[in-house]
């Protein structure tokens, strides 16, 4: 490889050209990480923005690593500045968390001038991801996964109130979280669920809204940000 491309990954003072090459390398390697994710994840489970997030993470972490350099003071300053950011999106799958860490480490390696660490790591993890994806068993139920959010007034039991509707429309259901809403005047339940084959989310939500005690119902596809209804 020509020295003009190797110089940005050697120790020494940084120039604008070196920074540009490092960020470009982070962009390309981040795209490879996103490609591995897309190729090893079932199409029905894909999030609409997650692959783009992986690419941007690699570039951003490469930038942060160069800003910090060897300065401990900068590292603590950036931690304090970034601590004000709140991420409210729940990671859909633990495997997605691994890919987030994957993109972060790749960007950090490029920003720290360790290009070989990033490229060799991508090769090994990519091979492992493809092997695991090939050995993964396809679930019998091919229906997509949804997040069902139901808000009930206090004093109502979810299973007793909506159990018959769930049995008629849902194939399986798992409670994800329970929290108070409207300053403690109601309870909000979030369930991970799949519809029965041929089931209609619109009909199920209409049936739930007709129940006395149900204040609000939302249903969204796992990995997508916008509600379906």
C-alpha cells in the first residue's frame, strides 16, 4: 500500500489529509459492518435505520478518538458532555447490541491509528457472524414481531380484561414492561407479540379499544419507529 495511505495510521502529528483518510476509512469499514449485519439478519427483523446508525457510529467514534488523543482531560470532558444525551429507543435484540459495540470498536481502532486491528477484527467477526447465521434455525412462526402498548385505568387486570381478544388475534405474547402513566392514574403495558397467521392488527386494536377500561392502544413493528395504528 502506498505510503500516502499508510502515513495517516502511523504515530506522529496529524494533518488535515490524515484526518480525512482516517474518517474515510472509518466510513468504509462502518459500511462493511452494516453490510454484515444486513446479510446475517432476516429481512423481516431489520430495522429501518439501524444499518445507517452503525455506519455513522463508526465515523463518529473515529472522530471522538482523534479529539481525545492522549488527553485524559479531554476524555473526561467528552464523557460529561455526552452524558446529557438520552437514548430512549429499546434495542430490539441482544445481537443488535453486539453490532453497536462492533461499530464502536471499529471506529475507535481507526481513530487510534490501528487500521489492522479494525480490518482483522471485521474479517474474524464477519466470518463468525455468517457461520452463526447459517446455523441459526428459522422459527416456525414467520409472522413479524410487534410491540403492543396498552394503557389501562387503575383497578383493571390486563389478562382478565383483554385475554379473550389476545387469544383471538395473537399467536404468542410476552410482557416486556409495566409502568405508570398520566401521573400515576393509569398503567401502561408493553408486550412483545406476534399475530396469528392472517391476523389483522387493525381488527385487534379496534376490539381492544371497545373494552371498557382501555385508554390507549398502540402497535408498532419491532425495529421501526412509527406506530402502525
